[in-house]
C-alpha cells in the first residue's frame, strides 16, 4: 500500500484503515499480534509517532488490544466491529453523497438503483 500524503486523509487514519483492511481480508486474524509502530513506520516510511496514533485509534475502538510488554493484538469479533463501523459511518456517508449528487443531476431513484445494480453485477462477473 502506498499512503496518500496529499492531505485529504491524515496518514494515521490511512494506517488504521490499512490495518482494518488486513483484518477484514483475514491477513491478520483474531488474537494475532499486529505490526508494531516501528514496523509500520519502516514499512510506510513514516514517523513512528504517526504509526502509533493509527494503532491507538484502533485500540480506542477496541479493534486492537494491548498486551503489556508484548504489543498490540487483534480483538475478538474485530471483523464484525469493523464491518458495523464502516456500514454505519462510511457507507452511509457515501450513500448520502451519492443521493445528493443524483438529485443535483436529476437522476431519479429507479435510474440510480439500476446504475447501482449494473455496477454491482459487472463487479460480480470479474470475480
């Protein structure tokens, strides 16, 4: 993964998003140790404090937990927590923006639903 440093999304949030994606994909599993702030800093060529901030964000959300002296680990039910968070925050925001843009472009509900289904179906064919 290459971090986007254009300022649109803070790097520590990009780190936490990347770790969440690793958990969702199964690359990192429940109760498995995650990368340390120093490993993340080296992997992404960033300041260790920035990496630590990304780890802390996930710990504050109980997606990660700390074992004193051993590092950070993936919590039980972390996948479900991430899915719920993204569904309730990220996906709702994207849908809101999509609906608002459709309204500005005078795209009616049926046409928008058809567009969504078309995109979804074309994505399924590529799997």
